[in-house]
C-alpha cells in the first residue's frame, strides 16, 4: 500500500506546458538559438533541465539561464492547476498519507502557486529550486523514515522515473505533462497514467 507520495510540480500539478514553451523560446531567442515547436519540446524535453538547455545552447550556464528564466516567468500569465488535481492531493492527504513536493521551480514561483491552488498546509515538505532531484528525494526518504516500498514519486519526465529507480521507490509517469507517452514508457515507470482517475487508483486503492 502506498503511504508516502512525492509530487513533481510543473507538468504534474501545475498546468503550464504551453506557457513553458513560450518561456523556453524567450530564453532561446535571448541566447541566439532557434525557437522550437510544442512537438519538438515534447520529444526533446529532459531533466535535469540544464541537460535540455545544453542541447540548444551548449555554452549557457545555469546562472545565465536562471536570470532570463525568472524574467520570462514574471511576464507569464497566472498559473493554474490541472483540473481537480488539488482536490485529489487533499484527498490523498486526508487519507493519512504523507505528501511531499520536489520541484525545480523556485520559491518565488511555487510558494504563491501552492497558496493560490488552495494547498497551503497540505504538504509535509516542499523542496524547490532543485535541478537534480536525486539527493533531495533521498533526504525526504531518510529524514522522514519512509519505507521505500510504500513510497512513490510522481512526475512527467525521464528524471522522476530515473531518480525513483536510483532511490529505490516506486514511480508514476503522467502523460499530461512535458513528455510524450512513448518516451515515458521507454524509461519503464512502475505506473503510467493518463488521467486523474488512473492516478487516484494507483495512490489510494489497496494493492
């Protein structure tokens, strides 16, 4: 039975793929790279996120990317959650499970979004500003004495699946985020879900 749930944020909870494409193309334009399409984004997106940017702007540093990213995201529309995902997260928490976030989004972005999504005081811990999530996921497992067999990491990219396997916890890949279904399948997540009903069954139904 799943007792501990770790969520990625953007592309899993936050509905932002279209907005993120605009931000990515602003970054590419700033550094002289060619803009990409949504189709190309879904094929090429990978994490840690600097691995993606290095494909197109090999010389860019994380600091340089961050400056342009923060400016671009400040100009973006107010973020919104995927329909009914906040209600599902509250339901998971109410069931007695521990709930966490590990995200590459920075504090200025994610903390106001948690509040606006109505998810304040829901999460047992929120870890933000992370490029490579492996160390932070390991720390959550260790610091909270989580049983790895009862813990699951939910993401929308290669990285969450790879991190989950390295840490020794279960993984869920959602198909509504940044990556194509076939790409997610190639990383062999424990579960591949297409909608919230399927995700709820994975998290809340007894095994």
